[in-house]
C-alpha cells in the first residue's frame, strides 16, 4: 500500500514538472541614455517575446504621462520625463514590474 502511494506521488510530481517548466517570469530593465531619453527592454525568462506589452510612464502623483508598447524587438525608447516618474511593464496579473525613475541610471 505504501509503495502504491509512492508511485502515485511520483507520477503526480512527474506530471506537474512540465507545467512548472512552462512558467515564465517577466524581465524588464530601463537605462538612462544620458541624452534626454530612456531605453527599456523586456522579455520573459522562458525566452518568449514581450513585443506589444504596454509600457506605462507615470509622474510622481501616479498620473499617466504616456503609454507605449514594446517593439517587436521587445524594447522601447522615450523622452525622459521631468521630475519624479515611474515606468511600468504591464504584462498582466503577476507579470507587472514597476521601476521608479530614481532607479534608472546611465
């Protein structure tokens, strides 16, 4: 009986491994180009593209300054906002990354 339980346990574990391997984590980074522009690139840990993912730039009060999309190369460049700002990778529930402007360096 114990042996049958162990077999069922390992069978269940084996069947869940593909779903875990298919999981992906969003990746997003932004850089100050030192020319008045910000460059951002995104993707997913499984190598899938982030093309078309909305990028939302907000001011210090949380008001939307601009809404952009990652290009087919999964990147975007925009004019650096004045004052405090944040950049949001809006990849859907569980796939959002917010980067405050204070953490974007040259």
